[in-house]
C-alpha cells in the first residue's frame, strides 16, 4: 500500500494489519534507542555495473574503504 486516503475500501484484515503495525511502531517509539534491528548480522552491498553519477567525494570515500552506516 503506497498511500492510505480512506479506510472505506479496506477489509477488516487490512485494517487489523495497519493497527498491528501502528502498535508495534508505538512500542519502538517508547524505547530509549529508537532503531529496529532490521538486518542483524547481514552485510549490505551496492553493486554497480557502471559508475554512478555520484559526487567525487562519495567515490573517494568508497575507494578508501569507509563504511557508511545509518547511525553516522
């Protein structure tokens, strides 16, 4: 679901799923550390067949082995 404008066309199960998601996100917001461990122990790799049109600074950081994480 991309945008929710009305619940009129949703089934009871879809509304329940939205409410369950809202409850779990509410619990996350009450934590001291508001991050979800979505991929614990996994490595994310971006593989480009062609050089992307990125600024030279980003390419230099990648070439130097700098690891960028969401928390930095």
